[in-house]
C-alpha cells in the first residue's frame, strides 16, 4: 500500500478520535499511537511495541485539518445543503474535512485527493456514502478552483457563480 494512502488512513483515525472525544489534536495523535498502534502490535506479539516512527504527512493532514476546521466546515455546509454537519456520520464528516484541507493546502491534485477520499469511504464508511462524498468534494473542488480565478464576467465573483451553481446530477442536492 502506498505510504501516502497509509498516512491518510492514520490521519482519518486521528481525526475520528479528535472529533468524537473532543480532544486537542496533539492528544488525539498521542492516543492514536498509544492505543491503536500499540494494541495492534500486542495482538501479534508478546513484547512491547517498537517506538513509532514519525509520519509527517499524517501529522500535517491531522493538525492542518483540525486547525482549519471552521473554514473546512464552511465549504461542506455550502455544498451539502440538505445535510447538517452534526448529523453526518463522524467518519464521513472527517473524510470531507481532510480531503478539502488536502486540496486547498497540501497541493495534491484534486482528482487524486477525491479518489483517495472515496477509497477511505469504501473502507471505513457505508457504500451509499461514496456518491454523496464524491458530489460534495467535486462541488468544493470547483469552488476552490474558482477562488484562484479573476472575477467572473459581469463583475460577479467567480466563487459565488459556483456556490450558487450545482444542480441535477451533481450528487449534492439529492438528484
């Protein structure tokens, strides 16, 4: 399994702990390594686990996502119109947050981020979450791309053009 995919899986698990237990992100990372990694190792072996090597990409995703959660939640709220954030399954909410953070801040190409997010959803969520997450992430991708464009024709803001857009078949509005 590619290293970045594994890092995304770990980051999602950390964000799940952070969101569910309402911990500071540093504590969530520490607990992840102590509880999850340690228990997996103990099941396989009788001795103590080896020291955990740092995973800079995992930590960047987890810490960056937690630090910008309000901004990320704003993007989600704009495109998941019929879904209140607090009603979304914790795993789906954090897949969206992490993917949007990676698209905006880490410079990973959006198609790669979306594909990886959908793989996380297939592994950790319900199958019906996949089209929903795909629709929201694609809509947010368009917003992020529009933010880097000059004003749209007629003086309207390009972001507003896209935020107000969407429609049948985009998977966000239930069609």
